[in-house]
C-alpha cells in the first residue's frame, strides 16, 4: 500500500512537470527587443543592461547622472553581438515628475521601438534606528523606491496592452520580504513594490504582460558600499549571517526570470526559502512552483523561526552591551 502511494505521488509530480510548460508564459526573446533599465548607470541595473545587451537587445538607460550614463554606455557597447544594437542614455529623475518621465519614454520608443522589457531598478537606501532617521528621509525613499517604479511602468503599460505583450520588473530586496533592524525607512518602500506588482499582474495578465518582483540579497554594488558606512551594529551583525552576492550573478537571475515571466525572482538558497515563506497570495507561473510552495512552507517556517530567533538575540545582546557601556561611563 505504501509503495502504491509513493508511486502515485511520483506519477503526480511527473504529470505536473509535463503540464507546467503548457500553462507557463511564452518566453520573451531578447534579440532585437527594446529593454529599458532605470537606475541603469551602476550596480545591478548596469549589470542587467549588460546581460540583455549580450543577448542582442537594444538598451535605454535611465538615471540622473549624465556622466555616469555616458561612461556606462561605453562599457555596455563592448558587449555588442551585432552592429545594429544601440544604447540610448536619458538623464532624468524618475521619481520627480510623471509627465517628464512619460515624455522621455515616448522619445525612447520613437527611437528604438516599443518597450518589450522595463526593469525598474532605480532606488536608494537609508539605514539607522527609527527615531534617528530624519522624517524627510522616509518621504524621499518612498518617492525614489516606490514612485520611481510607478511612473515608468505607468508610462509604458498602455503600449504593452495594445501590443498584447511585455515584461515589467520591479527590483525589490530581501528587506522587502521581511523587516530588519535599521531598515524602517527602506523596507516599507520595497514591501510596497510587492503590493503594486501583485495588483498590476492581475490587471495585465489577460494582455500577455507578465510582472516580476526581484528580491536580491546584499549585493556588492556602490550603493551597498555607501549604505554599509551608516549601518547600525545590529544591522551589520544580522547581515553577516548571509553572504554578499555579485551584481553580475544577481542580474543573470533577474533577466532569466523576467524572460520566463516568473513572478518571483530570488538568488541563492536563502532567497529561495524566503520566496516560498512569503509567497502568501502571490501569483505563480507554473504548477510546479505552486507545489513547491505547498510542500516546503512548513519546514521552511521552522527554519525561518530559528533565523528570527537569532536576529532577536543579536539585537538584545547589542542593547545589553550598549547599556553596560553607558552605565560604566556614568560611574567614571
């Protein structure tokens, strides 16, 4: 009887793998496609642009610093696969003025054609204890990290619907999957992208448009290096529990998932576990993905509780050390 049950389970899983490709989105072909990357002058955004360019795409880079854009353009052009490819640079702040964002994207589409893949990678971070962070930092991060993704997406969605095709990527963070010490200003902006992506995916799926939310871990980028300078001790110790990824590795995973139309994009074993733990009511693009979530949720929750317990222990230990130090200073 047990052998029969095992055989049934195996047969069921094999059936799921066979049926899964029939319901999954048709992969987007990058050769000749128009890819727009915001925040594309450095870090993950630049690496995503390079990865797409290597596969024959036309690239529009959007960022604020014109000098960085031109420097990045030269670097990307080294990876061309044919002499028809173009890298277009546009200097604009995607979080300030929607009409300006809409106008520059219209110009980009007039030059390179309709946008096939939009990667919203513009973002910034501020770390610190909640009461130590300036109030205007909360406003600025919400503008850059959230509205800076809303505006470009809003500017291209109508054309994608008309063409009945397209991909939109929102680059969130693992700090957009769980709240961590020191990220009270940053985490909510990245959580917001998840809500936007889920609602938007439900709207645009009938038009053959697929949304991807990427949750990269700590990644070796200029932004991460700058952020590390102001991290509280607790945040640094928690970050040390996982390794720092290379931007090129993260970019390859994001591009692959975007092409496939996967809703969740994660890197490494920790990222895989977090994506399943926080899947909730998020959409799936294959039966096998849903099955993995059902099977793994329980055991991953147990592992996750151990992680949370260790994080709480780090915070308590740092608090006690700080109080001892303050008490010693008072007695001197």
